[in-house]
């Protein structure tokens, strides 16, 4: 799915770069409710990409889930995130390098014990369902490519979820469900004219509604990616990387 809708990394919405979840974690000198909440949200975002990387390295679904759970438990226990240098604060790169180091040192029987305990942030059933829905054959992808692709798709899913929640809150669920088809560059999608007929709207009204949706989509995409970098200067590079991954 390529849902960039003609967006370019130098497009700017109204959303300015603000304090992000990743910068909150990095700035924390000790455990705090804000840092813990931010870290939990970031962990949820990266569960699927990291799980995919581990699976591609030959581990079973159960082993991969235990490994990722242990990896995050170790990060929380050691507060490894506190020592990351801010000028290298891209969460995408940091977590992948950290996971590779973790896998090199870990033994399957030791990690299966789930160091740190606790309930996994993502259920095995959910991970398997998402794997089945992933239409790109994993055999054609390296572990790093699986990770990058799932990172981009996870961010995209979060953006669409947030956008859908905003439209539902405004009582425009049907409008969102129809217009989001136009974001995806896929064969067979309906035209604006077809959508207008289904919604009993003029084609011009649908065109304006889609313009507003795409503008908000761009803003939310910037916000979500901004949450994974520590410095404003990293944002544009991550946006370009996101587009390159989805376009590959």
C-alpha cells in the first residue's frame, strides 16, 4: 500500500515540531510517569517491526514474541534509553541496532524465561494476524527490510487510526471510509465522481473534502514521525526515509 497521496517531505502543515515521546524518554534523568507513558507508546509502535525482524532471523512466532518481550523488559530494567546521545536520537535506528546486539548475546532458553515478566504489549494472536495480512512475501525480504517496511506501515496505520477517530468524533465516519480510498495508490480504487455519487455530494464537494483530509493526514504523519526522533533536524530525513521505504 502506498498511501502518501502525492505528499513530499518539504510540505508543512500547521503542526510545529513539539516535545515528542522520544525526546521525553531521552530527557528523563530518572523514571517518571511521563517518560514511562511515552516509552510504552513507543514500544507498542515498534513491537511489530522488531517482531518481524526476529521472525525473519529464523525464530518461531512464540520464540520471537518472547525475544521481543525480553528485549523491551531489558531496556526498561537498565534504562538503556537514558544514555543515548541526543544527536543520534533516531529511535528507528537505535532500536534495530540494540536488538541486533541483544540477539547476538541472547540464548533461546534464557530469553524464553521473559526477563522482567509482565504482560506482552502485543498478543501473539495479533502479531500472527498482522503477518497473514502482510501481502509481501517475507522470503523476498532481508530481516532489515522487513523491519523497515513494518516500521513504515505501523506509522501509517497509526496516522489513519488517528484520522479516523477525528472523523468519527465529528460524525463523519462514512465520509472518512470513502475518502481514505483516495489516499491509497492502488488499482481499481473508486474515482471522486463515484464517491460523490455514493455520498449524494457534488464532485467538487468531495474534492474539497479530500483536500482537507489529505492536509490533516500530512500533519498527523509529521507528528507521528516527529515522535520517533529527538531533534527537529532529524524530522525531514526520517520523512524522506519513510517515503522511500513505502515506495520501494
